[in-house]
């Protein structure tokens, strides 16, 4: 697999392939498996993603602590808001849905992690619903997303405990931005700019879960991460470019994560988790969980 997105983009464009084709060919060579086998694995992942979105959108799901739940259904039931269209609201609802299922101990695809798993399926399936993309196209998009995630893991981190939320939700947003840009007809270079434009907006984002639970603010950060990904996609497809190369943006994300105070890396020692209300809610809700609700 590629160790830099610049190499992947250059290789894809030099050979007239998409990033998804380059990713599938590279993975096939690395794993000694056929492209068809890899696509079948991705198709199963897509089915799980859709199942989580459906469960979260139609169900009245709440976490064991009661801190989060029911908000995806609220967004789905309401009319489009005054600031954006139906697609934007739908993507936000889908991101919340996946994370509410995760918080309720349901089945999701940890892409790139459980804490950041709402962004990618929300953006891709939301676009599929609005643009009538086929499952084959979405499988291609998941291959592209996998390539992006693998490079981020290689050059930086996908762990909130190592790099803060920028490494989880930020990586998920980058994966969504790059793969969706290609899904919408963008070039590999445009996908690279979408990734950079998205990730630069999430640099420094801390991981500060109340009580150490992957609930608050994690659920809502997936929705805002999806919104930032949509912004990156829109700009890149319009021809907007980012002056810092995408691999350098990823590298600096890793650098920021390594220098981040441990309080802001999934320990619940700082940020929102350390506010008076955050500490009170965590104490109350953890007691509730111990009592069995």
C-alpha cells in the first residue's frame, strides 16, 4: 500500500486510473488476494454501515448512561433547516445515527475507529441517496477511503489516545472528503485537496469524552466532522486548492498529536470532560450505569 497520498495521486493520474482503482490494485498485490475478494469485503462493510444508519435513524436509541440518543431521529423527522438543504441535514442525521448505535453498543464499522465512525458512512450514503449512486460506486469509494486511512495511520495516527480527536473524527472526515470527491467525479488531485482542506480545519481537535465514554461530545463531533468534510468536498470540486501538500497536512496532524497534553488525549482529564458540568454529568451517569440504569 502507498505510504504517501502524493505517490498514490501521481500513480493514479499517470496510469489513467482513479484512486479507488489504484488502492484496489495495491491492496491486491500486498495481500495476495483478488480485487473481487477485496470488493466483497468492502461490500459487507457497506451493508453494516447502512444497517447502523437505519437503526439509528428509525429507532429511539439511547446510551446506557443516557447522555446521548434520539437526536438522529429528531433531525430525520424535522423539515430542512433555514441554513442548508436536505442533503446537509440528512448527512448530519446519518452521522449522529451511526454514533448513537455505537453508544448503545450496536454494530458499526470502525472506519477509521469506533469514535470517528459516523462521518464516512454518513457522507457516502447521503450522497448515494441524493445522487442515486450504485453500490459498486460506493464500494469504490470505500477503497479510496481505506487508502486515505492507511496513509494517515502510517504517517500520523488514528488513535484519540495518541493524537486527540483530530486523529479519529478528523481522519474520518478526511477519508470521507477524499472518497466522496472522487465519487462526485473529481480527479485524484482534487481528492487530495479535499482531504487537505478538510483536515486543516480539524487540526488540534482534542479528545475529551465525559467520563471516558465514547458519547459526549464524540457523537456530535461526527456530525460537525461531516459538515467540515462537505465543505472540503465543495471547495475542491470548485477548483479551490490548498497550498500545503496533503501529506504535509497529515504529518503536522501527527506532530500536533504527539505534542498535545495528555489531558486532551482520551483521558477525560481536560476539555469538556473537565468542566464543572462535565464532571457532574460523568459522575451521575457512571453511577447510573453501575446501578444498571
